[in-house]
């Protein structure tokens, strides 16, 4: 096995040649700060990042040895930076190099996801697949997302008896829209109806309303004097 992951134990086996020879061996490592191994069973316990040399020594008079170098890796932190316009979460707060980490970037109402970025501890950008996942590098990373405010349209419908307009004619959610109307001769304005594309009513106060997170239509109402 290589690389070896901390948190998992590994059994090692050795074959002494010729096959008729005594097959018993003792196990050792050259750096017990990186990993330890049971001398009798070959059960290796990874501890921290680094490379360790495993040695199997025949217990007969030949003292023949075999060695294998392995790399030990530890999980690295996956941090998340929250920004205005939405939330970001990841499938795991730590991950080993080579693991796939999933990202969920959820826009708030009135916002859309623009991009997701993953930066390692050296300032290098890690490729993000379809804004939803990345392959963990060998160092800690920080995940963030950029959300942009969505522009919505105010569509003013013309009605018999006059004309109307909106200022501005669109904007982001929360924008205050001012309505004005010009009645034809013999008519007077009686009010406005504002609703979203889905038919949800929007409250009009006097001649203004607050733009919701949706495109809206405005209908002026005129009556004969």
C-alpha cells in the first residue's frame, strides 16, 4: 500500500526464499515517529506525514532482510469562506490527497451563483469540476463562492385610458420602483396592479413598490371621469 493514510492500520507480509526456508520474520521501521509496526505481526500504524522504510528480517541464522519504502499522509483541512449572496458547504472538513470533495453553493433569494474557487495553502488555484467538486491536493484548501445579484425586469402594460411607466425599469431585489401614469383626456388614474410572472401580487404603496426576486408586470387602471 502507498500512500498510507493515518487512521487506518495495515498488515504487511513477507515471503522468505527459498519457500522451504523458515518463513518467520521480525518487522521494524527506520522512523517510528512516522509509523510504528508490530515486530511479530507486521501490523503497521501510520502516525504522521513522511516516508518510512519497513524491514522484514528472517529469524533464522541467515538474517536475510527485505525492505519497502512507503509514504504516510494525513488528512488536510478543507475550510469554507462565506460571502454575501449565498452559502457554501463541503462534504468533509478534512480530506486526504486524491479524495474527491463535494461542494454545495446555494444562492440566497435574488442572487445567482457566479463561480466557485478552491485555493490551496500555497495560493494555487485547484480545478473545480462544474462548480460542485474538486480533487483534494496535498495541502489544506479554502473553498469560496461568488454570488451575483440578479437583475429583474419591470414590464409596464398599457391600458385603455392612458399610459404608464416605471423608474427604474428593473433592478435587483429590494430596489424601490416608482410608477407614474398619464391619463388620457376624460380619464383618471385609479391605481396600479403589480404581480410576478407567477401571478403573485406585489404590494403597491402610493405609486411605489419594492421589487421582489422576480420579473414583474405593472398594470395601470384608468376610469372615466
